[in-house]
C-alpha cells in the first residue's frame, strides 16, 4: 500500500485534517487573502476554485507555512502551522505550480533524493519509491531522466515527490496547468485515488470541470474572499436553476409529457419533434422514475441527456462575472 490504510470518515465524524480560520494576508495595500476559513476532513478532496489572481496560491502558501499570515490560524493534524512549525509541516505534501525536480536525475533518482530528505533510508525508501512510481503511472519510466519527460509526466513526478512521506494532507496548486489532455487525465485519476486511501487533499484550480470531477466540496474564492462553499449540488442550488432531462423518444410524446408533469419533483415537461424536455430539481435522482413513466406511456426512448447547472453559473451568480482566466 502507498500508505497505511486510514478509514475514510466524514468531517462530522472525525477531526479535520486541515483547519483554516480567518486567514488574512496583505501585500502592501492589497489584501490577497481576506478572512478565509474552511476545513478539510480525512479522505476528503476540497477544491479552491477561482480565477488566476483570486488568492488561491497565497492561501495554500499560508496553509503550508511558506508565508506568514497577518491574521488567522492554520492547523494541520491538530498542530498549528507557521513558518517555524517543522512538526506540523511534516504532515503536509506540497505540489507547487512550478516543477521542482532535478532534470539530470532519473525519475527514481529524483524520488530517492526527496525521500532521503524525509529521512527514508534503505529498504523502506526503495519500497516507497516503487509504490509512488506505480501510483503516478511512471513505473515503466523509472530509469529515464526527468529532462526527457513531457510536461505532464514531470508534473506527475512532482506529485510523487510530495507523497513519499505519507502526508496527512496533500496540497496541489494548479497541477494540470499547461499539460496535454492525456497527462491531465492521468493526473486527475491519480488525485481521485488519494481520497479513497484516507488522505485529505486541498486542490486549487481555475478549471471548473476539474472541481466538479474531483472535489467532495468546493470553495469559490474571488478577490481574496471565500464567497461560497459546499458540495456541487449545494452550490448549484444557489443559482436556483433547474436540471434538465432531454429524452430522445418515439411514440406519443404529448401523452408522455403529460405523465411526466404529474411526477413529484418535475417542474415542467414539454414535447418537441422527437424529444421531451423535463425540468426537475434533482434530475439524476428522478431519472429512473422518468424512464419508468416513458415505458408506461409506450414511448421508445432512444437517448437520454442530463444537463445540470455548473459551477460557472454559480460563479457568475455570486460575483457578477464569468470565471475568468
């Protein structure tokens, strides 16, 4: 195993791994982080979603003790984090935006070097390096130099270096910026597996699809302030838009639309040429009953599409502007 198995608990059932309370950081007259508070529980992936310049990177530097906060506190695994908190920092794995590798060393040599900084030695170090290479999908490239890798492979190796010491909290700062689609997918797949092993993940991004795919909860940050947080469903409920189910179907679609309008949870249903569009509060929960109603109405369903309000709509609703780059 990459690290010892820790049962995955909700934040309500176990103490948070990360606790940030009223964090403030200023640069001259500009307040980059403005009274930001959030927690991340064991096994939870928490996303900080916002445009470039919103305060994401500054927030995680405060979390990692790389910057001093002008106000507020950070605790990781019950220990307070500041610039001198060595024991607290030992519970953190930090993956910066910039690649932090030695280009003339192989993948395995890079990991052995970083592992030695965490006081790993001998058999334990060799085992950890092998496990991490497997997790990040570079086991077959272990003996190749880092400068021969693509940008995406380097970023995966960067993540591996942060995992060697079995951190309680993994912090990733925009890990997919500038990588090709295949490497991006590999990075996201690797991150998605981490929560299942009990590790807490703090993930910053300005790509809403990454936040929707990976994160159990998302905090939306803009101009240094955390303007909202919650699950994807909780956040999109702020927009007060309805989900849509679009059924491609053959048969008497007018009758089908009438039956669908009678279902609890359906806001409206309209028939058009070859399809019925259903508006609902929770389309995915309602979908089995919609399909049952179609079968009862004698309609032959040929396609199903579920369209939910996305985090872009939430961001626009909360800030009055699109999720800018």
